[in-house]
């Protein structure tokens, strides 16, 4: 027997062994055998066996909930079956891909496969298979929220199936009637989504106008993309909750103290209460999660849950804590709802041996609840001395009760710190040696990923979140660049990073920018003529996309402060920055007449919750854009803007040529001006396009600070 025949015998044995391990539910062992068998069959050109291995691998990863990984193997098999024109196997693969890719919310990818297969079956004249593909297209568009296209494909499938006398197709008739009767969807701009038919909305508003004698709308609701957008005040100002926090300002060393939280619910509305029925139904039975971070205290239960109080209701939560260190300390109280941080409150206390005063502080704060947030999960990372503490908050918590972990910690010792520092000193954009810098970036990613506890990593993989927030006070570890041996997290998920100030409170920015037309202002101190010309031409073209270029401001101190206070939607800053090696947390923006430090910006209020696109380059003749100083300095700038009112900040992690920075900016505006997706989706698409076009690290240059779920409402 020849060596090639022996290899095939071995591969068949591995494949059969894999099947045995599947029966025993030894998934890791089965994956290993199928992978090895696939490699041998692939080299031997054994197409049938390759297909069997690909299907087996895809199904195992699908069973484990790793939808994107499962889809990769099925996609490879689909290419084989399309080449063979094997209709039955094509439909089998398509069924799997629809399941896997819709569960990971990757509608664009599955639609691409369906359209390709649709064209093939049209050429082959296979009407029965065409019917199945049109049904799938209807299902995917319906899940993706495009009812118009869903209806189109359902109607096509129904007509084909009716002529072919396919019994199961007749069930589509009721689905078509249902979709056809829901051509309009009422949504509240800037608040809670309430679904209804346009006729009911007109009737409800008409009743209220008749009773109150006040006209709410001057005309018909505005129709946009088959949705009726109405002012929020018509159905309500919002769903809010308030909390009274009570604690002692002076605490006794070693003595157990009580921190009291009293939550109250409130629904404020102008219209009829019935309009909020669906909102109340959505939040009934859900919880607000409370996290207490107190580094120098023993906290009995630092993470607690409390039911969302409905209108007029009250909930009380008591947290026991014991001071372990004398002096002035801060206690951080954080409130999460459906995975998102709503408010962060800082309580100042003074610990004494035997305090004479027993002063109690009573503070009341408010926050809004948004029950239709797109966020899947938040990973909260807190650093205390040489340990990192991780908390995972998710609206899918019930799915993780048996299979996942929500809390973990890891040690960040001097060895890890030194290795990260070493790699970060060498990371930069390098157009001449792109593979070298990608190798460094990958190693940084591995180190960052290894710091996340395995239980938390497994939980995130199981969730496979579409939108994920990294939330931390730590300025040093670049968790957004974490690499899990499959991909970087910022490419796998729509990722945003929130840098919380160690001493500041935090309030969630609005979930969307309310703008019929985006108002963009440019603050620039240095720009090459060719770059300015190209961007000017681009902005002129963008005018057709309902862009208002609100003008440019002179890049001096007064102009810069003026823009921050004007309440525009997007502020584009292009200026040099000084990153100090000795004081990396004190970067300075270089304006045309002076520098401005972050401490000065911390005293300002940024109006209107704008997106800030910060195209920053270093003002130095030495080696640019490298080292921890750049990571820390950029994160400090982002943290400052976020804490003063910016909804999101986009800033570069290292230096790149001006023409490439301009290209990244224009790609971003090409996506944000139509405003069809969340900010996180736009950023991930931009990164993927750049990664495909350019080798090296250009794709990873600009980082998103802020919630990736931010929407541009038009």
C-alpha cells in the first residue's frame, strides 16, 4: 500500500473516531480528529470526504453556540456543492447558514449566500429550490427588520409554491397578510419604542387633541423608510427611575456600615397612559443590577439585583460594608440595566478610629431606561493594585446561568506588564514592513486576552454578542485589541470602550443623535493643501446626503471652546498633540495660538452629546506614535471628552500618514451620513474594509470610545 493510501486510511480512521467521540459528547476530541482528517483529505483531493468533515465541524461548532465559526466551515462546503451543482446539499448547507448567521445577527452575510444560490437555481430552472431560497430570504429580511423586502420574497415564494402545489407553502398566506397589514411602525424619537399601526396612532392622538384642546402635530407624521417617526412628547417624555442614596460621611474603622438605596419608578407622559402599556410589559420582571466598588472596604455582596420599579413603585436595597483603611476614600455605586451602565455615583467618606460626627448624606439622582437597547453585553474591568476584577453584564443572563460565568479576576504581575510595555513600544504604522507590525499587534492581543479569566472568555464566546462594551478605569491594557486566536475582538464584535474617570460620576449619553441633517464642525490647525482640497470636495458631494457642514472654526483656544459649546452633532478635530513620556496622562492639544490641557477641558461642558472625531498627530521630531504613552494619552483624551458630555470619541492609537488618516475619516463619514446602522457597526465595517485593502495595522489605528449602540436618527 502506498504512502498516500496509508494517509487516506488514517484519515478515514480519524473521521470515524470523530463520529464515535460525537456520540460520547467529547466535543474537543471530535473537533481535533475531524480537523486532522480534513487536512489529509484536502491534500489528497478527496472532495466527498472533505465535504463530510466540513459539515461535521460546522455542526459541532453550531451545537456549541459558536455561530460564526460554524458558518465558516459550512460556507466552505457550500462552495464545493455550488461547484458540483448539487442542489440537495446546497439546500442543506443554506439551512444551516440561515440558522447560524441569523443567530449571530450577520444578516448581510447570509443574504449574500442566498442571493448567489438564488441566481444558480434560476439558471438551472429549479423552481422548487427557488421557492425554498425565497422563503429563507423572506425570513432573514423579516428578522433584520426590513418588512418591505420580506414581504416581496414571501409573495414570490407563495406564487412559485402555489403553482408547484407545495402544501407547506400555503401557510405563507397568513404571514403575507400579517406583514401587509403592518406597513407602518410608530417609534418615539429619542425615547422608548412603541409599536403600533399608523391608524391607531392617528386615532389615539386625535382623542388626546380633542380632550386637551392642544394640537400636537402640525401635519401628518413624517414617513421615513416605512416607519412613522413622531416627536417623543406625543406619547411620553420617557421612562425614568430615581434613586435616593443614603450613607454616613464619617465611618468608624472596622465597624460594619450600611449604604441604603431607595429606587423609585416614574413614567412621564403627555398622551394617554394606554400608549405605554407595551413599555411596561417589556420592563416587568427585569432587574437593575447594582455594583459596589469600594477598594478599601469589605463589601458583603458587591453585586446585587433589584427589580425595576414601575410607575409610583419603590424598591429598597441595603448594602453592608466595613472600612479597612483610615483616611478619605471613595465608594463607587454603578447601576446597570440590560447590560448597559446607566449611572455611576461617587460617594466620598472619611474613615476614622472613632468619629464623633454621625452625618448622613442623602442624595437623589435620576436616570432614563431604554428597554430596546441593542447592546448585548458589557465587560466591566476594575483594577486594584496588581489584580484585575471582571464583571459581565448582559441582557441574555438567563442563557448563561448554567453555562457561563459573570465574575472573575486575574493577576497582572510585573512580567506581564513588562512584556506589554516592550511590545507597545514597538507598535506603530509601518507601510514598508506591514507583517512585522501585525506580528507585534497580534502578540499584544494575545497578552491582553490572556488577562481575561477563562470563565468570562467562555461566556462571551457563548453569547457571541453583536454589540459589546469594554468599560474600565484602566488606561494601560488595550483590551479592545485582545486576540482570541480566531480574530481581534474589535473585528469579531461591534466594540466600544468606555474609559471611566477614577473620581468622576457618569451618566449614559442618549441612545441616538437626534438630527434631520447632521451638523459637522471642523477645528483644524494644520492641514496639507491637497488633503484639504480632497476633503472639501468630498463634503460637497456629501451635501446630497443631507449633510450640513456647519462651517469651520479657527483652530485657536476661543474657536475650540466655542465649538464644544454649540451643540453640533459631529466635531472633527485635526491638530497636533503632545504626549509626555514622564506624564502620559497629561497630553496637550496644540492649537494655533497655544496648547490646551485636559484639566482645562474638564472644566467645560460639551453641549449636545456630539461624536468627536479626533485626528491627532504628535508634535515631535523624535520617533512618533509609539509606546505606552500614546495608548495612555489617547485614552486620557477620550476619557476627558466622554466625561464632559461627548456621546462618543474616535481617536488614533498610533501615528499614520495624513493622507491615510483622511481616507479613514472619509470612509467613516460615508457611513455615518446616511446613518442606517449603529456607530459600532459602522466602525467595524470600516475596519474590515481597511484590513482587506491594506496589509499591516492601518485597520486598527482608530479606536471607538463610547457606546457602540449609538444611532443616528434621521
